[in-house]
C-alpha cells in the first residue's frame, strides 16, 4: 500500500524562539527517516483566526519589507533544518494527506480530511480557547501531561549540544542568577526576583550567548513552568527555581516522562540551597533525558503506524 504524505503546520518563522516549532520540524525529519514524505506548511494565528501561507516561498516576490523579512525567516528555517515546504495546496492533494496541526491552531484551515492534533501544551493555555477537535481526529500529545486521553504520546526532548556543563564550575561556586518570565507574563506573573539578570525569548539574541550565560548561572529562576529553558539550564549545571507555575500543579510537573523535576519551588537565596543534594537529583534527571532522546526516531515510526491504523479503520 502506498504511504500517505504528512503535512505539518507550524509557525516556521518563529522557530528560533519556540521549542514547540522545533519539535514539529524534528517530527517532519523523523517521518522522512521512517519512509514518509513530510512537508511543512507555514501557519500562524492572528486576530483570533487561523492562517496559512498558501504560496511557494521560492517563487513568491514580497511586496514590502515586512513580507520580505517574513519570507526570509521561513527560507532560513527550511535551509537550517533541511525541511521540505508544502508547494501543492490543491484540495485534491490535501485530501489524500495526514495533516498535523499544533494545538494553537484551533480549527482546520486546510479543510483536511485526516487531521492529527498535536498538543504541545495544554488545550487553551496559549489561546484562551479550546481546539475544535473533530470526531475522527487523531490526538497526539507531546507528553502524557498535555492531554487526558491522547491516541499516542511522542515525547520530544531534543536539546542543542551547546547546552552542557563540561568544563564549568559547580553551581555553588557561581555568582550569576538569571530570571526568565516567558509565558508566565500571560499566566499571571508580574513580579521580579532581586539581583537577577532577566533573559527573554529574544535576549540574548543567539544560542551561543544564551548557553554562555547558562553555563555560568547559579540559580535559574523561571515564571514559566513549561519551557525548554528549564531543561537547558539544568543541562548547564544551574539550580532550577520556579517562582510561578501558572496552571501547572506539582503533580502534573512531576508526571512528565522524565520524572520528578529537580527544582526549588520559591525564589530561594543561594544560602538556602543544598547544592550537593540538588546535583544528585540533577544527574538522575539528565540520565533519564538521554534515554528518551535516543528513542525519538522509534517513537515517530510507531506514531506513523498508529496514524495509519486510526484512519484506515474509519
């Protein structure tokens, strides 16, 4: 039987600032490894509406600087990750494909017949509205904590090799403390932590600079309990401290595939931290991470088979 193609929708222009978009890109690449054609369709949500980029960015000629920058970001992301962009937007072709939407896409802008809903976060957290899941949609979750009843969980936890603790000083010997607010700003956090340097989605501007800060960070305070930065900080040897958890409970945070997250649950000062005990917990957590990272391609291959079986049964 001929394999159906996958179309994966994502705001590809935001890939440098969103690990969720990276997850979709890596999903496309691993589907290709498993023998499927996987094309990325650039999508986003604006003015409470789902939107898709229905043009070929290789031939499209932007008419202003804003569009030119938008198209260039898409081209750079495609080239950096080695992705294939969707070029055939005909309904006939789309009807034959499996179409993957992240949970920030609430509807079905491509009017696809075979829809996979990819919950990279809890339903409604980022948009304030729940996804309009169709009765035959396939539910894919990034983690078992993201959806109560998914058809499959494909746990993405890839990290950039820049984030490591090799050649660094132990956390107890460091003096730099960092604060990240991230999604916490939209989820009720409006405070600060004294004597910290605040990092954002866009500062520092490069991963190299971010990694340098994290490898010298003593305590990484975060108001975003669902950010890859927490994992990157742990990989760099920092102590993690949650100053705001938003909608997440401790039970949900620790129910992740990687197990109990080593962390402080308040803005502790350095003299309150048991650095040696934290380092033991951090080491176990990183070991679990490496195990899951090595299983990603096999998870995606199993996902593809489950999607095929789901829609064949309809």
